């Protein structure tokens, strides 16, 4: 659901806005004012890159989620709520 909202606000077509690795040229990320400190980083930076008209490429990665016994601390609902709040504030 978060990726859908991110795609709507940024006019991108991503399959998973929070998954994978992020790579940037130093001068681009160095000039961004980033206010996120947690899971909303990916959404904020993706929205700001789209707003600047920069190319965003998605490369598929594999992910095997942790269980609560292995150290998972947040539910996907909580993470979506935090990141969704960031998406709506960085694209306006």
C-alpha cells in the first residue's frame, strides 16, 4: 500500500519503495536536506529525487524477513504509517 501511495505522489512506478539498496551520487545526496531518521528515509529520498526530476532505477533484490523471535521489532502497519506520513509531507 505504501508503494502505491508513493507511486501516486511521485509519478514513479516502483514495485517496492522501501526495499533494496540505495545508491546516489555524492553531490545529489549531499545537497538534500533529509529529516528522516528511521524507516521513512527511503520514501523521503525517493520523493525528493522524483521532485528534482532525477532518474530512479529499481533493481530487484531478495529479502528474507526476520521473525519476532529473530529480532523483528515493528509491524509492517506501523512502518507504513510512519513512512506514509513522510511521503505526504515531502511531495507537497
